[in-house]
């Protein structure tokens, strides 16, 4: 997986969005889901940092894969939170949908940029 300046910049933006999503969506609503959420967000950030900072393409690929798999987990946990939120407001719905869109869109964007860089 090739990385250039725009790919690394997008990865750092994704780190900021992952942290912001964690702050906005935590807690999920039950202790096991909260622990899973913390683990998933930690994996997302770790994968992104490995992707952005690695010097080797194979290591960058591993970081990207960790991030992408954790993003799927984050989407599942966001759906769980939405189902547990009995008094969801329209703002909550926007937050949940936006969070899922970012969790799908950022890996796709970074993958697209890395393909173009290579």
C-alpha cells in the first residue's frame, strides 16, 4: 500500500474523527458493549497510526486492515447504541448516521488515495 502526503493527511484526519466519534458516542449503554467500543476505537486509532507512520508497505497494509476491520465493528456498535437509545432525538440520528458514514467513508477514501499514490 503506497502512501503519499495526501494519504497520510487523510489518515491523520481519520484519527481525529475516530477520537471525536469515541467521545461523542461513548457510553454505548451496557458494560460489555462499552468495553467492546473502547477496544474497537483503540484498534481504529492504532491501525491508523501504524498506517500513517510505517516505513514499510507491508506494515502499512496491516495497519490499514486493522483499521478497516475495527471500522466495521464500530458500525455494529453504533447500531447497537442506536437500538438501545430509547429517547433518540433527531440530533442523535444525525450523529449515528454521520458516524457510520465516516466509518465507511474514511477507509474507502484512504484506500482510494493509496491506490492513486502507487
